[in-house]
C-alpha cells in the first residue's frame, strides 16, 4: 500500500478489506507497541550505542538508569539507585544502589557495575553521548552498594546527566573488545524485558526478565514491535486494533481513532515532549546574522503550522522556546518581549531589507554575492507532521522572497546530516533535562559547538555566545533553588535577545493506547507519568504499570 493510499484510509476510516491491515494473532499478555518508524529492524540492543542506533526499549526497558525523572510530576523516582546526596562542597555525589537486584542471567548487580559503566564511557569517548567525563574526575566504589562520583569542578546539573546513563554488567561487558560497534544481540540486563524471543526484519519480541527486581512486575508477558515505515502505516495498525500502545502523530484523532471505539481507544498529548525547532545553521552565512534568524521567524505563520500540520494539538511557541515540561520555570514577562515569534510579514521584509538582502526582478532576494537566495529545509520523510510543517514554513519564506524547498530524507540520513551540521535549515527537536540548564546549554554555548562534519549530540545549529557561556557556567555552580530560578530567567532573556534557534511549537508527548486487552496506562485522568513510549526513561514507569485484562 502506498503512502497516499494509507493516509486516505486512515483519515476516512474506511473499513474496507483493502484498507484494513492484516491481523496477526497476538497471545494474551503480549503488548504490541509502535514507537520507532523503520521499514525493517537491525538487531542492536547496545544501550550505549552512539547515534541512537539501539532498538526500543533498550535504554530503559532493557537496561535501566540510576534514577527516572518523572516529567509530569517534576521529581526523581529512585530506580537502580535508592538514594543520592552531595558531600560538602558539591564536588562529590554519593549514590546508594538498590540491594537485591540481579542481572537477567542471575548474577548480582552492585556498585561495581555502576563504576564499570562510567569507566567504559571514559575509555571509549564515542559512548559518552551526554559528555559526563567533561565534568567527572573519578568514580570510586565505596562498598558493594555505594559509589562516589567525584567531579572535576562544582557541577550541580551533573546529577541529571549521571542519572539517565543505562548501567551495563561488568561481568560480561568487560569481555567486549569494542563496545562502540557491539550490537549486543542477546542482552543481559536488569530491566523488565530482556529475553529476545523473536527477531525478524519485520518484527521482534521481547519476553520479560525472569529475575526482575520488582516483585510481580512486569505484568505484561512480552512486547511485540512490528516494523512500520512511517506514521501512516503505524496509524493504520493503531486504528484497526493491531497496536496496543503507540507514540505517533495521528491526524484528526478523535474522528479517526477514538470514534471507532470510544470505550477503549484513548490518547493523551500533554505539551511536554520538548520543542520542535527550525534550526538555522549559524556556521553558514547569512544564518549567522541574528536579524536574518528573527526575520525568518517572523515569516512563519505558527498558528497555521499548528492547525495544518498538527491538527491543533499544540500551540505556537513563545520566544523562550520552553515547552510545558518547564512550565514551573517559564517567565511569561520575558517571553512577551520576544516579538520575533509573531507572524509579521511586513516586519520580516523590513528586517531582510535592512540586513542587505534586496529582492531581484524575479521577486527572489539576492545574497551579497548576487546569487538568488535558495536553500533547503531538511525534514524526516516518515514524519507526516514534520513534512507539513516544513511545507508551511517554506510557503512563508517564499512570501518574503526566500526560495525555500523541502528535502525529505529517511530518518538515518536526516539524523546524520543534522548531527554533522550539513544543512541550511532543518527541523529538529530540543535536548531536554529536568531544568532549563540542559535545554539552553545545548542551544547557545560555545562548548557544545562542533565543526561542520563532526557529529554532535546537541547544538546542531552550531551557535554559542559569551553571554550564554557565562549564564550556563553560573547555573552549574548554583545549588540554591532561588539562584537557579534567577539564572533560568537570565537564560530565557538571553535566548529571546539572541534567537540562536527558531522555536516553532511545543512538541506534544504523543501517546495513544487501546485498553481492550491491557489496563493501567497513564492518562489525563491518571497522570502518574508521561504516557508516550517516546519519552525516555519516563516510559519505564508505564511499562511496569500496565497489566493484561
């Protein structure tokens, strides 16, 4: 079935034989999940794999972190660690690990596994995606259930970075010659699902951990992950009861999904999924000019983006760029000063005229060397909401004399180009954490700027400023909540002034479920955690709460 046909099928909800997906028999207790959009699966369960090559749910549902930050409640949940405290001076973080935990092969888990995992990141820097060894000096085992993380400097947000690292077993990984390329096809882990029961290029199944440390959990017997090449096919699986739990963009969801079975078809889209940005590559003129970035922003009709591309599921971003995950941090007075996120074609044209980009006789603006101003907007082909977003953005830019075209790439090509900075404009998400520190550090600090061609975990647009550096450095030393809030305000003020990247809308945390076979999903009525399987490691809270009916 081609993409156009499947889209038509979903939107019309035509229960025709040619439109209804083939149904595979699913044993009781097997939860069918749609999370990643891939045409076929590559067997990789390496939780430390660079570039996001690992399959879902490797980073939380197979291998587990020390702590889980509950984005909905704004608090840490103890996991493999049951306690943590700063030693005097905030240079040593002491972590207590959970007693009685075993790896899925029966071997005991303890502090040595934690220390080993972090030493592995030090030995193989390609695995250190979060850059923890930029602030760590040493990791010491104090006793069987105690680890000291000694920092090279006071770095209070370090807790957030350490907490999410998935822990691997020393007794097995110490024998792995190259953990960077290791696919770990048969994982041994502490998480709720560790047993690879089926693996084919179109579907894989994970059985539950026979030695899981939470008594009676998981109640789900197994996970089944069918391969869907994009949103359209995945949505068909959801609409026609092939999928139990999904994290997809579904157009007109009340009509398409809920109406088919109001008793069992449910969703919850809180705006805590980060922020969707239009990233302008500031290493490529003229995007290094703040006037140009703000003019591009003013040319975008965000309300139209939200209405057309997202069916009204979100709202236009304000000039701080913060999603509702940071509602307790956002300063509305500062946000109100950022008029460059308002759709204003006249102001955009005036700004581009003033920046020295006149229109030619064909209506297209000219670059300083006289060439017509033409470039591409990079998006992911399988993300139908992003494709439409890029089309609306391109239409707005053409209205102010910029000839922008949309280039849709498959996920792998998009991610590589984005990470290496090989683009002019690109859609992308934000890198988030428990506080705005991580969000702004990845948007406007020189320490995160990589040369074009060098892969980067964040700051894909390659922007840094002295003001951003100074504020982020001060936040790193701030242990007092009041001081953190003051610095957060200053970071928002700096972002509004400098427009390092162009926020479009807060990303909904996409989450849909079918309660016909399972219960216990998080929801707006019972918001114990983010519902979306895309929200890591939050989804671990849901995986361990779902039960078969």
